[in-house]
């Protein structure tokens, strides 16, 4: 499978545009935990995920984190090239959550094509709207949902992504996804354990009763 | 001042596109409090504010509100035409916060021009990025800032928009802007009053010590 089959609007580009992208492109393999972009760094470029998993999050001054969205195979990361759109006035950090293979498209090449091509500009619009929708969903969760429901939803999502009920994740990492504190998450997980929804051991949360977690999430 | 001087990328349109917009356009005057768009309604069209003030907010199932951004003279409201961009998967309500004059551009006309015109598509992108930045700012406020700072910031913003230190606003309305409860806001405002930052009377919050509110907001 080559780049052409991964890039979303490839067949809308003319030959010249295709060549500009292919000439500028670099393939990269990064290890889990690699920071690919952070808000204060220069404009890294667009990242197209071939395989693996990326996480975009924001950071408070005190170093607290909250995950705003995740990217999987075939997803294109726009905010690592945020200088491309003048009105993007916020900073996200992007890290590899698993070992990841990706392509890096230089910002100036994508930007120059977007300026001249309505299909590429409209595609970029859809991409931004899709990330915007993720953040609006998150905002609604934070505003209207209590933390027990958010933790339940997070465990179920992790289990679905990794196709296992035995999650290798620390309480600290869960807190960082949800913008909470480790102590608060630990207390919540112990409550879940007392209710026989999960079993806790060092570095592992095992889901014992998926139905009960789902019921909690949906209330 | 005519529509042409208000529409942001007018000089990037060709004659045919200009005529399509002018033919489809309607001017409207709405009273303060009018709901111009709500999430479940059909795609209203793009709203271009001539004068006045609009507020976009989200609603919880229980009827709680939180303001996500405001629109002033010359601003274009995209989310009242959200059907235009398939990936917009969230619902906002738009109401007139003051008596407002505006133009309504039918969705299908703007959309058809956006599909063929790279400048209009790129402008739409900037617009979306700008609203996205507003929501990211809000998310950071909610996540990392305590409510006293958010109330202080809100009072200062209201005072700046209306160019007065005597704000005609109820505790309920402040709660709806900030996604909080009236009782919580009332308690906070009484604390501000004890600290001599504001004076409360029926339907009015008067700012007495702007510097102290600013200092609180910035800590």
C-alpha cells in the first residue's frame, strides 16, 4: 500500500500538485511515547498515519493534560501544521500512543496546494470540522457528565481500541486523558472495583463487567 | 453601507457568484431574545451581522446552557448553516443578544460557491478555525480555571462590550453563559460584593473595583 492510496483527495490533484507532494514527502517510524509536535515548536507539517495511534492533548501551565482526540490509520493531523491556518490560535501537543508509521507532508507544500485547489481546501474544512466536533463532544462531556461516567466511557473506549478487557494503563495516564488528578481516578477505580466492574492490579485495569460499565456510561 | 462592503471575500468572487449571492440574500431585523437557529432545526443559512450581537450556545438535556462564542458587526455565523459541512456533528443554538440587523445567505448558494472557489473555501476554513479557537479557549478555562476567575472575566468582558460598569444582567443569565447554576453564581457574586468588587441590586451588577477583578481574573 503506497502513499497515494492513503492520501484522502489524491484523485482531485493535478499531476503537478501530485509531484510536489511526492517530492516533499518523508516517511517516518516513531516509537510509542515520541512527541511529534508541541504547541511552542515550529510548524512540523501534516502527519498522515499509515499505522499506529497518535494522541492530541492540551497542557495546563501546571502540567495537567487532557486528551482532545486520537488519530488512527489513514487519519491526517492538521494541527501539527497549525501555522497554515492563521486563525488557529491554540496549541496542542501530539504524541505517538503506539509505535507509529507515518508520512510527513511539509506545511508550505500542502498550504500552497490548498490555496489554489477548492477540493483540497474543502477537504481541509471537513477535517477541521471533524476535529471541532470531537472537541465539542468533549466539552459537553466535561460540562454535563459526571466523572464516573467519563471514566467508564474511557475504559470501554480503551478496551474497544485495543480489543482486550485487560488494559495496561496507569491511574496517572487515565487522569491525563481526562484532565483529572491521579488521586481522584484511583478513588473512582476502587469504587468500580467494589462494584465488581473492574479488577485492579499493578499497571493493569481488567474489565470484569462490561454491561455494568456501559449502563453507567449511558445513564 | 451595503452588503458588498460587509461580505468578507466579496472582491474574490466573479460576477456570476456575486449575482447568485445578491439574488438569494434577505435582510432581517430581529428583536433581542429571538432564537435564530437551534440545533434540531433545518439548516437556516449563513448569518452576516450588520449591527447588533448574537450568542451561540450549547444546551444540555436538562436545559443548562453554556455560551461558546459571540458574534458582532461584520461577523459571519457558519453554524447556522452547519449542514453545509458534513463533518460538523454538533448542535448549537444562536440567539440575538441585542436587537440585531443581519443578512441571511441561503446555505445552498454559499455551499455551491465554496465548492468551486478556493478563496471562499479557504476563508470558510479561517472562520471555522477562529470559532474552533474560541471553543479551545473555553475548554481551557473550564478545565484549568476556577469559577471565581471565570465570573470575574465574564463581568469584565460584559462591561467592555457594553461600555458600562453597570451591567443589566440576572444571576440566571450569568449561570447560562458559564454553564453553571444560579445558586452557585449568586453565592460567588455575594462574595465579590463582600470584597467590594461589585455592588448587587435587582437585575444589576455594578463593577466597583475593576482593578481587583482584573487581578483575580489573571491569577
